[in-house]
C-alpha cells in the first residue's frame, strides 16, 4: 500500500516543479502532503533500520553469527552476491553514523558496539594480507577481510586508500567523546594508537593511486582525497588535545586540499570523480555527493574548498550528477527535468546491469538536508552564478544574491529545496521492500529491489539522511580552519608525503563504566615526537603593485616553478584582494626547502607587453615558517 501511495505523491511533486511558483497554495498543500508522507516513512523506517543495521554487526547481531565482535558484515548474503566480508570503508561509515548518534545521546549498548569496533580494528590493522603488512603501513590499504578477521586472499581491486582515513574519522569521533567526558587516558592509550596508524597511512600514501570506493577504477578518487584531507585536519587537532602532535597531519593536509581542487571541471561545473584513471567515464559520479556529505561540518558555512553541502560547487555538482541519471533509467522516465530521480553510482555502471542504489539516492537527499541546516543556522542563503542553475531548476524566478529571512525569497527557496530532498526519500520509500528492508540496488527498469539484501550501508545511509532532515548535525571536524587557505596559483600542488611509523595497537581493554562525565585537565601525557622537517614549503607571495585595468602581474624567477626567468611561464598572481588602498597581488607556490630562489615581478599589459620591475633580483632561501611547511613574503614593486 505505501509503495502505491508514494508513487502518486511523486506525481504531485512533479506538478509542483512544472508550475515552479512556490507561493502557490496548491504547491504548499502538495509539499505538505509529501512532507507528512515522508515523516511517517521516517517514523517507521528509523527503528527498523537501526534494528537491521545492528543485526549485521558481530558477534551478537541477528544476521551476523560467526562474525567477530565489532565486525560489520557488508550484507548477510553469502552468494549472488557474496558480501559475507567486512569492508573497512563500509564499516567505518556505519560506525561513524553510530558514533555520531551515541555522542548525541548516551547509550550503553551502542557504547559496547563502539568498543568492540575499536578492538576489532586494532586487531585487523596487524593482519597481513595481499596488500602488505603493518610494518610499513601497506596492509592498511586492504579493502576487505573475512568476518573472523583473517585475510581475504582472492583477487580484488587493491589497495583502496579511503579505508584508513575513514576509519580514523570514525574513531576520532569516539576519542573526542572520551576526552569530553573525562576519559583522557582511555583515548590516549586505547583509541589513539589505532587512529595514529591510519593517519600515518593517510599522510604517507595519499598521493599514490589506488582503487576508488566502487572498487573498479585505479587512479585518484575525489572521495578518497576528501576523506584523507578531513582525517588529517581532524587528526592534527585531536593529537593536540591528547597532549601529543601529528606533524605529518599538519604538513600534508594543505597539499591534499590543494590536490582535491584539481577534480573540479571549471568548464562544466562538476567534480570529475576519478582522475589519473577512469578516463572512459564522463566523471559524474555519486562519489562526489558522498564526499560532500561525509565532509559536512556545521561550523564551516557554505565553504567550497572542502565542498560543504551548501557550497555553490557542491550544489552545481549535485545537479550535474543527478541529471546524469535522468535519461538512463526507465524508472526515471516521465519525471520532469527538475524532479527528484533515482540515483545510481555513475551512468556507465554495468554491475548488475547498472542500477540505481539506495545509498546514493539517500546521499542526494542528505546533501540537501545538510545545506538546509547551514542556511537555517546562518540565516542566509546565497545564490552565486555557479549555483544559479541548481536553484532555477527548483524556483525558476531565482536570481543571484544573498537572501536573509526578512527577504521574500528566503522561505520559498528553502521550502523548494526541502521538498526536492523529500522527493528523493519518497523514491527510496516507494522502491524499498514493502517491509522496509533495503538491499543495495533497485532495478533500473522495474524499480524492484535487487542485489545484496540488507546492505548495512543502505541502512546507515537512511539513518544519516533522516538525522540531517531532522536538523541533527554531525559534530564539527574543524573544516572552518581551512577557510581562507591560499592555494598555489595554477593548481601546482606538492605531492610531498611523509613516511610514517606503524605500531601494533595492543592495549584493547576498555575500563568499565565509562558513563557520561566532565572533561579532565588538558593532558600532557604523551611526549611530543620530533617535528618532521619539511621537504616542500608553500610560499605565499604578496606583492603590492599598482596596475591599470587589463594589466596582470606575474612572478618570474630562476627555478622551474617560477618559469625559469621566462615571463610567459611565470606564475600569474591573483588580484582577488586588490583595492586602491592596498593593491595586493597574490600567489602561493610550492618550493623545495633549502633551495636558493631569485625572482622579480613583471607587469603584463593588455597588449601582452612585459614590463620588468627595476633594481637587482630579489632572493631568498626557502624555509618553513613557524606554523608548518608554509611561509609568506611581502613585497612592493621596485
Ligand atoms: C564488486 C565490487 O564491490 C563492485 O563495486 C564492482 O562493481 C563489482 N565487483 C564489479 O567489478
Ligand atoms: C560494492 C560497492 O561498490 C563498494 O563500495 C562496497 O564497499 C561493497 N560493495 C560492499 O558493500
């Protein structure tokens, strides 16, 4: 019965988009009907999803007998397909959701699961496998293991480098809870050693190719890079609060952030999810939507470097990815170009014939709910030229600008996005098994559920989408700290990596009764390791040069990164901060530490004529500043 009624409702939503006039009473009524229907879906699907999700966790889960404690089985299915394994990625994402829920509301049963997870991962880290062992970290890149924590020796897409950062992110959520509740020594001695291995892996191997989250493409994957960046930023801060440090986290995070920007296609305004591989694809992939939702930080506003859900880039990308599925699935036929549709992994997918997935359709909704949270808490919504097509598809009269609750546009815009998000959930409801169970996929032609039954990740994706819809945000991860980061001009990022140390985490005993408490004093327990010397330094050049309209400034010097004294190969500076009072041109360039660099500025006229500044060459030896592998130079035209 509920499947039928939701399909009718989808029709109603479609009418709304065709009219596109959010003030219309009929639209308000239809959105309200959709909202009520999604409310009631969530009400029954939430307890069911929790129950089924926990069923898939060993050793006591109702569908996981034989799995070790704390082990997340991807799906109870043992054949067609055989998903009776534990994937590092799936498990980390599932536990991230569990830990966020636990942090919101203390629950001793969940705490036991979390402790079991920490212990299981401590053991798993030292299981040698076809990707390698723990001594140099290579084994951490293995994608999946047997459910009894032994290695899987069959052929597979390996390594998959998203596992370690995702696991670090999940575990850091629990370590922070321990700190906040006065259990500092547990965080330091039981959880941190596991996290530290994963952070070491992230800082050491981030710049090497591997398989993407869908286990198919060998190359560089946006989802993996974004997860790595977040883990390193969060790791640097957590290390400090634990009384230790993670120098590699701080020195590598900016390089990873720089590299993440390379996936953006500035001509078509979407993320190319796989680069350095995966060339046969158009690049639009739910990979990037998942990257956005798992990078959501409620304190970071609509910041686009970290691809926040409400950033103009992430919204333009949302539209591009969703649109890429409109015409390829029969079940999306007849839905107008601005209605919610079933979303798959990427349009060229052939796995099980290439179908929409629950977790990707849910992710499309979750990004929008996350965006709505930020707009609501910051009491403003900004439409830029980049996000305008996204908004205009929902509200045709939308124009660029910033709208606050006092403007007549604010509420209709938010309502339109909310209704659009709800319509993705209505699709999930109508395509789920009538009893609410969620496998991996649903048929592109008939809409029937198929592939791995009771996929743990599907339930987790439902629960996190529902949490965002209810206005429950995940804890901040410090994304705001990258605001204003100067990235190297011309996308020159450093590939610098830091060889890490790896130690088996042997302390796996959680003291009893760690119930909510109050934070202890700032710890000093773990001795500070020696900071790693910088190999590369991100040098920011700020030059004050008064220019005329049409002129540009370049930085030219003796090293290849500065064009080898050829002005046309030099670094183009950015005038984004230029004012008449402070005519500053800026660029950040990666240079080798210890290198002797000579340079000058040139002004390039509208007619391409080059004018060199006077005086002798400027010179310096590249050195890191105090805050990490970065430094700044302030110059004025001479
Ligand atoms: C199993 C992987 O998990 C899936 O993502 C992939 O599409 C198929 N193998 C085919 O390679
Ligand atoms: C296939 C998916 O492509 C991959 O992302 C996932 O880890 C495995 N199935 C297990 O769920």
